[in-house]
């Protein structure tokens, strides 16, 4: 019950109203003591009914102000001003006659000032209550405006986060058709070369790979070891096509295998190495995948090493257009997730072609 009351006081107009009126009557009690009219706390105790009435009128005015929000500003402010004046009159008259009754029944010492209800006293008390009501309404308006502003910012932040998540999901899921495009092109090449048995075997391995992929959350970070397992499964598919002429080596530095990385991050790089490197030459080719920490960053690299006497195997890999999705997708995912702290660098080397991803590490 106490917790419920605390929440109500902090999240509604009741809390500020209690503070404003409570502070006002505490000041009145202090001045009454300094003027020798009453002992400390006596005037405050006598003011409890006025305190409750002031809170009730303040909450009523606040509800009225909210109800008038859709009206024209002239009508809105006119009605609100009349309501404030009315509340001031009610509070002032109640104050004067309540203290008069207290003086006549409970505190005879107050009669010398409480029974004197002259114009000056009425004006003074009325001005104080008018100021209190105006202050309360202004503070409540400011508090609600601030709450709406914060709520608007929170909604905007949630919308921005949802948009970023949706974009990240779209970028990640875009790689699925990209992967299938490359793999089906490989199968098409085998069929074109009348290597139907190998094409069927590659289709079977592709089905196994996709079946395993269905169990993974495409948006979740995964341990680097799981990403490497996915590459192994993909290379197992391509092994049907290239056989022993593809030499694969994966070097993972001790201690980084469990480092979380974005799902499907290395896969497009390996696909590109196969598609634009290994598949276009005759004879042996080497594919190197490495992971290591360098200067506080996790460095992932894919290198396809080609022989110096490069002999393009046109009959083994008919020309097909590149979609250009893989590298652009990775760069966009890295930018969205890490900003300028992550990068993808690609380029030719003396040995072949290399792609390097750098990820910031906490």
C-alpha cells in the first residue's frame, strides 16, 4: 500500500500538489510562530482541512486544464482564469471562516486576530491563494509537458532502435539469397559440365547445411567457433566440386574461439574467395582463414592464394555476373553495429586476394 501511494504521488499531479501546499502551510506555521501567534506545529495542524481542500481544488483545476486542451486558446484561458478565481475565493473564505471557528472553539488565544475578517486580511489571504493556485497550475503544466517530452523522446528512441534492428535483420537475411545464388551457380556449373553425380551430392550437402542453419538465430551474435563451423560446412559443400585441389587452412589464435561475432560475417568473404578465386583457375589453390587479436581488436582475414602461373579454367567455371552484395552488406552491417570502430579492407596481395575485418573488443 505504501509503495502504491509512493508511485501515485510521483507519477500523478497529486505529488506536486502535496509538495506545493505542504510547503506553503509550513511557511505559514513558521511565520505564525515568529509572530507569537501559536506554538510550532499548532497552526500547521489547524491548517489540515485547508491543506486538503487546496489539494482537491488544485487537482480539479489541473483536470479542467487538460480537458480544455482541444478548445480555442481564448475560450481555454478564459474558462481556466474563471476557475482559478473561483477556487481562490472558495479557499480564501474557507480559510477565514475555518480559522474563525477554531479560534472560537479550540484556540481562544487566536480570537484577537482570527475574528477580524477585514478587507485588508481578505485581500492578503486571497492574493496568497491566487498566487499558490497559479504556481501549482504552472508547475503541473510544466511537469506534464516535460513528461510528454520525455515520453516522446523515449518513443523516438524505441522507433530508432526498432528501425536499426529491422535494417540489421534485412542486411543479415539478405545474405541468405546471396549465399543460395552463389551455391546454386556452383551446382549449375556442375550440371553444365555434366558432372551430375557431384551436383546431386552438392545438393544433398546444401540441404544439410540449410537444415542446420534453421536452428540458428540470424540476428544473434555467435561465438567465433560457431562461425568457423559454418564455414567448414560451406567448404564441405564446395569440396564436392573442387575435390583435392582446394587446400583449406583455418588458424584461430588460442583464446579467441569464444569471442562473439555477428552471425554470418565471414561466410560472404569465403564465398567470394571461392567464386572469384578458386573457381576461376585450374590446378591447386589455397584458402586461408585466420583469427587473432591485434592491438585490442579482433582481426579476421580470408586469403585465397593463387599460383604465379595463373591458368583460368574457363571450361570449369562459366562466366557469371557478380551481385556485389557480399562486401557491401558486410560494410553496412559493420557500420550500423560498430560505427567507425570496425572496418573491412580488401585488396590484392602478392599471393592472391585478401579480405580483412577488424572488430573492436571490450
